[in-house]
C-alpha cells in the first residue's frame, strides 16, 4: 500500500510567496535578506497552524541558498537546499523545546554554536515551542542569544509569547503572525482541489475554513478528513454532517418564525434540532453568530467582514431586510445572556426555550414601547 502524505505536509510552502496569509512577514524577511540586514535572533509568535515553523524553515534555507532568486526566494535546487529538504543539512538544526527544555539541552546547543559551519556562511538554529523552556534553560540561553557568534542565527517560534521572559524578548526581532482569514484559506483549498482533481462546493470549503478558526494546518486536516469520507465530490451536506455543524437553513427558518411570532413552529424546530443530537449550547452559539451576521448586513460598509459564501450572503441580506435593528440587538443580547447562564442552569432545554420565547415576542414589546412613547408625547 502506498504511503499517504497528509495535505499539511504535501502542500507545505517551500517559498515565501507560497505562505498563506502572512504577506507582511514574508516581505520583511525578503527585504532583510536582500539588503543584508539580517538579525541574529528572530522570534515568530502567533496561533497554531499559521506558518511560523514553515517561515522559519524557508528563511533558514534562503540564508544559505547558493542560488537565491532576485527576490531572495530559496532555489530549492542547490546542495544546501536539497540537503535540508532531505533532513541531511549540517547547517540547519531544529530543536523541539517541548521535549528538550532543560538546562543540559541548552548547554549542548551552546557547545554546538561555537563551531563554524563546514560549508556555507551560517548555522541556523530553529527552536520550536520555545516557551516550554525552563527558567534555568532560558537563563543559560541569554548570553549566547545576546552575543552569538557571527556565523549563528537563531529562529525561535512560539504560540505563547507571554510565557517568554522579557530578557529573551528584548534580544529578538519579533514577528507577530496573524490568524489566516477564511477567504485566504478557501483560496488555498480551491488550489489543492484543482491539483487533486476534487470537485468541492464553495459553501463546503467555507465551512471547513470557518471550523479551522484561523489555522491553515487545521483546515487541511479537516479537508483530508472530508475527502476520506466523501471522496472526490465534496458537498456542503457531507461537510456539515461529518463536522457536527448545524445547517444554515435551520437558523434562517428559526428567525423567520421569530419575526412572525410563530412560537409553535419555533419550538418544533428546536425539538427537531435537539433530536439530531445537537447540544443546546452549540445551538445558542450558532444562533448568536446568525443574529450577528444579520446585523452586519444592515450596513453595506461592513458587509465585507461577513465570512460566508456569496449564496449564503444573499440569504442573510434578504432576511436582514425583514428584521429591525432593535429586534436584532435585543435578540442578540438575550442569546448572549442565555449562553452566559447555560452552564449554571439545571433544566438546560427550558433555559434555551425561554430565551427563544423572549425573542419571539420582542416585536410586540418594541411596538408597545413605541406606542407608549407616542401616547406620553401627546
């Protein structure tokens, strides 16, 4: 049986231009290489799966590349690049601080740093999950990080910048990696679908990207899972079923019932959702997100922040036109209060039903309040 390579490894970027959603980091690093203004210690910070270690590896290759391109991309063809790709480089070292976090591990590293590279100009040390180093290891590392040999460059990566002591931070050039947008992830997934000859519905890819919560690696893992389930035809129905996500249509139907004060249909919809095995907390969080999206549709200036497919966006705009700002704001507040009190409630279903009933008769209350105000003015 042929070995399967997960998409996160198979499509891992090997050039700065291929890194998804981190253009500001890529441009700065390439300019530093081009202008020969490379710092001796870097700290890459950000959430998981956004490209920190990937950028560290690309930078390490570019530093020792024998034939870099005009924009300082590694050639991935010279002896230095190919030896690193084959895990046989003597100039690039990777250390996992999660499992090598003691003083002795750092002392061993410091001993290696003293020796000049056998070939090439620099020895590059990539230390992943650097926040896992012990206090003693950090202290042992300080002097070397402040005054490293001319041939040594350190690239540190972490998901928890706040755990790194200030004296380490002050010795590094810090790059903050951002969460990858849904649009960028969908674009990358589309490119992979083309290469793998997979037919995917746009809404299916949007759901995968939203579920990944800003991490490209998570998105690719979910994508692999869905392809294993659905084969080469990835549909919206398959994705929501296997990722345990409530269909958009339920929320659209529910809000339609709330707007016409149809409490019976609303409670029947909730019962149907509960019978499908969805937890009340997941439902109320999804409803809050739906109401928030409807509120966003009220202002064309901020419509671009709605991270859904075009067909779903049109449905949001249609429903938003039927609901008043007061109704949406008050419903969102009720949903938020329901979420806050959910864990403390002993009868959780009743807790959710009560919140929905409050929303159901909001328009009547708003109208009564408005009529009362008119009467007072008279």
